[in-house]
C-alpha cells in the first residue's frame, strides 16, 4: 500500500493542529511523567495504589473518548477544540495550588481526574480532524507531522519539567496551565471546522462496529495486549528510574527528552521507508519489535546510560508505530464514523493500559530484587504482540482493497 511522502500537499490546518499539540506537550508531558513521583514521594502513596489510580484514569479516559468520538461525529470537531482548553487550564492551576501548599491528596486527585476527562473529550476531535482534511494516501504523512510537532514539545517539556521539579514539583502544573491557554488561541484563530455533519445511524451507538468489521475487532484485541506491555514505558519506567535506581529528577527529564529529540531526527527517514513499501499494520509490528528490544536493554542494566539507550530504541519503535494507529483506524472507518472508530478502539485498549499500570507497578515492587525477570517478561509479551501485527499485514491490505479498491503496491 503506497502512501504519499512529505508535507507540502497537506491542508494548512494540519500544521496548526500539530502546533497545538506542540504547545500542549510542552506543558502537559511533564505532569504525566512526574505525577507518579509526586504520589509516592510527597504523598507517600504505595506502588499498588499509585497503579490503581493511574490505571483507572486510562479507563476513564477511554470511556470519555468513546462517547466524545461519537459526539464529534454528530456536532463537528471545532467545539471540542476551542472549548475544552478553558476548564483544563483551570484544573492544572488547581493542581499547582494543591501541591504548592501541600493540601490533602483529594485536592490533587479531583482536578487531575478533571484534566483526564477534558483531555479525553478533545483527543478524538483532533485525530478525526486530521483524517477529515487528508486523503487516504496523505494520512500517514498527516499524522506523522502531528507526531513530530508533539514530540518536539515532548522533548522540551521534560527538560523544563526536570528543572522546575528540582525547585518545586508544583511549578510543572502552572506551566501546563499557561500553555493550555496558548493552545486555545492557536486553535481558535487558525482551525476552522473540518467536518461536514452527516446523518448518523443511532443504532451504531454500541459495539456493533466490531461485529460488522471483524478485522477492526482483531486489530483492537491485539491493541489491548499492546496497551498492557507499552504501559511499562510510562509510569513503571519513571518509578523504576527514580525509586529503584535513584536517578535524579533532571536525569529522568533528560531520558524522556531523548525520546522527543530522536523522533524529530528519525521520523522522516522512517516515514520515507514506510511510504514506499508494505503496509501500516506490518510496520506497526516492526515498531513493536523495537519496543521489545528496548525492554531487554532495561533488563541488562539500570545505569543512566542504559536508560538512554533503551529510550532511543523505544523511540525508533515509536517512529514506526505511532503514526500508524490513527492511519489504520481512520482508513478502516466509514467517512461518518471516524470519531466513533477512534473512540471505540481507545475504549477497549484502555483496559490493557489499566491492567498494565496496576500489574506493572505491583510486579515491579514484588520483583524489585530481580528486575531482570520483570523486564524480560515484558519484552517477551511485547515480541509476541509484534508477531501478531506482522502476520495481520496482508489481511489489512485485503480488507482495505475490498472497501476502497486500494491495492498493495509492495
């Protein structure tokens, strides 16, 4: 399946959607990275309870995204893009107040769940908007541009967050609040409505799309397993580095910045390769293999240099895999169901992320004396998931060929 390479032909609104993701990531990524450390170090929350709280947020996020996806198919994208940042900025400011004045834990948790819900309401609108204004052949490039800009923010954010956290953890939330306001202005002035509202069949509200689209159902089930394993690259990795390997906060910020910088350096060569041959599901499998290799590096050694090597390998895998998620889903989805497909996929795969967070932190604590066993098990499960994607590649081509007449040119 041949995709177009490059950004020149893309609608200008794709660029502004990407710039909004850059602004968002610059402020919010640090909050995501350092929040488990705030739970454990400041509020003395256990590993297991931290996993339950973070895991439950994944489920809440996906449930909201599921309904938000359907709503955005009914009322359009722009309302979600320009209204959500206003209360989101307020919630981040309340988190700043809670940590700065060391208020009771409940005063941190309530606004944090608020940001989870609001981010989830907005996410399907952004992803569906990109699909609205790109053709199938342009879609991989469109999502790649979004990703490059988001990861530029993800490179800057952890560096700033590491410095701010060294002074006071609360400062990362005031940064998120201010940049969320900047995101609002970017979207309000530059992104007009991308979607023409159509009549929606209300009988499709439940999960009938999985019954009628068997390939999408299989792709989603494999995504559940992937969500479980890749969740270890988030809160589990952060807690492992800080609590078990005693890395300083600035080093943790540097580790995550490597991810953002490597994306910028490597994404375009990888996009060129992906655009020239094979198909998105196959390349998703290749990317997942790199994730498995990164987990094995963590099994070998817990020194700072090995964290950097592992993160670089993760990033190569992410460069292959991340642009394919929405490319595959929106290619499978009918024109009036893109938001619904995105929301449905995120809802089911959230259960993988939920259990991945809980069991990841729990077993990391149980196996803290033998972390090589923990990371080897995660690597093995990730590799099995990669093989599933590789073998699904031809089925994806046949599925798309039946619905659109697009042939595999590999």
